[in-house]
C-alpha cells in the first residue's frame, strides 16, 4: 500500500532574524528550524510532506502555520500551546562565518512528549526525518524523537538522521550518547564532517562513514560543505565534488541538502543520484539569505547540474 506522505519530519521550527550586513543592526525576518527547513526543501522538490511539532498560540506560530500551508506541507501533526512560546533565533555574520543566538528555552516544541506524538502520521510516511537538534531541545523532546524512530521502524518507515550538533543546547557528552544511540536506530545517516569530528575526534571522511555503518546505519551521506559530499550504501562509496558558486549565506544549506536528497529518494533515484542532486540544491541555496527563502525549485537545481 502506498503511504500518503513521502517525508515526515519532527523537530522545532522557529522565527528567524538574519543579519544582512556584518556589524549592522539590520535583520531580515524569515523562518528556520532544521527539520522544518528540510521538509520545506523536500516539498519544493516535489515530495508529499508533513511536519510534526508544537507551536505557541502566538503570532509567530501563526506565521509558521501560514508558511507550511503556502509550501504544501501537511500540518495535521502540529499542536498549538497557549502556555508556551514559539522559538526565535538570530543569525549574525562575521569573520568566523554565521553564528546563531537562540531564544527557545521553554518553547512549545521543547514540551513535546512521547504521549503527544502523532503516531499515525509517522506510520503513514515513507521516511521519518529527525536530527540532533530534535534530540537536543529537551529531555522530553529527546524521548519523543526516539519513540518516533521506534514507531517508524515498526511501520516499515525509513528513518533518516541529520547529526546537526548544537553545543549551545546540550553538553558534548550528552550529544555523543544520544546521537550515537540514534544512529543505531536510523537507516540513513546524514552527518556533517564538523559534527562528527567534534563527537569522535575523527576527521577523515572514510573513517567517519565506516563509523556510521558500524553503529547500524545502512546508508551514510557525509556532508563536506563547499567540498561536496561522500555517499555510501555499504558496498559502494562515491565522492561528489562541490560546485563553485558565490556564497552569500550558508544558513540551512545542510537542511536543504537533506530535504532534496530525501525527496529524490522518494522519487526513485539511487542514493548516489539523489546525493548529486542534493549537492547542487545546496549550492543554489547558499546564494541567498536565510534558511527558507533561497530553498530552490527543481528548475534551478537542474540548471546548475
């Protein structure tokens, strides 16, 4: 039986304020949250998508609901909370690249629990996508993410995991333990090289991919930023070179990569063809400001390819 959704994602979405000039107090309002960015990227790539989260009963929550409705992302798995706010974050730009500052403590999403989890939506999806941030926002959210992964595996739903390490949210020891456990529950592991180097001390791409496979991930696609990606199905391994473009803002580039890769897998691409497409999609996205606005449509990606 065909499932009604290609990609379901679970995590926290937030309102974004992105600095447009380094050192200047001008900010462009947009939207963010890694798994939300990924599911919108997948929707723009043609996938049937749904998002699982909790929002405040506030103006920012209204804006996010309107965003998903415009983007064709199903919102049946979203709950509103009158007692907790929608999260906010700021992106600043400087010599060290882009940096994040969060106002998300006690947010509605951080109050998700396994009892809240919309299990039927998970079961109705081909792929469930979660991230290190899904695990980090609170202990109850971590329990919810693990419960969703278990529910997905029981339902024959593929589990996708993006490492997305944010040490402003939790300690390295806690992150290492939770992400290592999550890799053992996923089918497709989508780490970035910086994240895994921080977790393991290992920076060699082949060693990182071997590590992911050894923990249980059947497929691993390692994101290398401007250097491209390495995809592995356990038997074959391929380096996909980066594409030379003018980088304006790298916010959400990895999320764009994940969403496009998942959409192309659902469309029938091989892991390697999907990774090549995702690599090009991320190269398009870094040419604009913000996490959501620059997410590409298929025509833009095909033109770059």
